C-alpha cells in the first residue's frame, strides 16, 4: 500500500488518498464482469485508489477508482485537489458493482474508471479498458451526440451548459473554465468536452 501526500503552500503535508493492490476477492468479483479474457492489460496491472470526496449532500465520503498502476499516484493527487477546491461528486463505486454495465453506472450517476469494454460506437477498446480513463458525474456531464441529444433522460437538464444552478449538481457541471477540468489537464489528461463533434463531458483520459 502506498500513501500519497500533497504539499500545500503552507508546507503542511495533508493526507490525500490510498493506493492498493487488488485483493483476491476484488479480482474474483471482476472476472467475467469488468475484466475478462482478451482484455488489453493484465489484471495485476490495476490498482485501487481509495478516494475521499465531497458528496452532493456536502458531506465527506469514501469511494474507489480502479486504474492502471502507471496513473494511480496522479489520480490520487488529482482527486485530492478536486476535494480541496470543493468539487462535488455524487457517487464513486467500481463498475463491477453495476455488473460491468456502463449504462447502469451512468444511470446511477456513478463516477468510475476501469472497465474492459469498447469505446462508444467503436470496435476498439476504450481507454477505460486500459485503466487510463475516468468518467466523472456522468448525469451532469453527459455524452452528447452531434445532434445535441443524450441517451439518458436525467441528463436533459444539463444539455444547455450555459444555465446551470449553484446547487451541488450545478457545481458538478464541467465546463472549459472549470477548476476541475484545469486540474486534470495540469496532469496531462485530456477531456471529452474538447471533442470536435460529439461531446463526452464526463470523460477524462490519459
């Protein structure tokens, strides 16, 4: 287990998030669900990052993201910074909790990372299949088709990105000027909100 520390300007070390190897139980639960034969990486390349986050109820919660070992440390740092700027997150559970279903996870407004699946509308593996992508608050930050529509009814109020309230849900909306977007980009992650045609506002990838 690694413990990640983030040094703030006061030079006081603040505990951020824990990085763990997958347990035997976690590996068993993932088999045939979010991990299966033919995945582009080995299951032992994955790490669990336990993350403290600010919920939509304005209370602290603990969640988990499964990511590739090469980005685990910076994911821990990114989410510590998101917590520091009070970016709210509705829910954070591994995709196996939803039977490996991206649809069910989105419908639950769940933020997740690793899932051995193809990219939307593609026969090629998604960055999620490599543990190199994170979907953040997917209802408030939907995948928007070129026609301006989303497949998820709960996302309809968030299709107009210019008129968002100051509720926790509103503050979760990711825009070009969002501090959360800037934090990810600082670490070299790209954002689906920058796509030319379809927009994938929830999607960050390395």
